[in-house]
C-alpha cells in the first residue's frame, strides 16, 4: 500500500510542475503587460494547488520513511 500511495504522490509532482509553469507564464504575461488581468483568483488557485501537491508529496515521503525506520527497528 505504501508504494501505491508514494507512486501517486510522485506522479502528482508532474501536475505541480505543470502548474508552476502556468504560474510563471501568468507572471511573465503580467510583467509584459504591466497589469494584472482578471485572472488573479485563478492565479491564487493555481499557486495553492501547486503547493498542496508539492507539500503532500514531501510529507508523504517523510512519514513513510519514518514509519519504515520504526518498524525495522522493532523487528531487530
């Protein structure tokens, strides 16, 4: 079960990367236009989603690592 969850979290990192690219394109567009469009709410949603995915992946990996270390210690 751990491998499946970690695989899903790892696969979602590509989604976070794509959202980061979209975020950067929006920022560059705003810099070029020297104005922020009505897409500001969408921008916040993209940034929040990106960070939720990225931090969930990191937290999931850390929790799995700690649980696996603890169970290995109890087996010995």
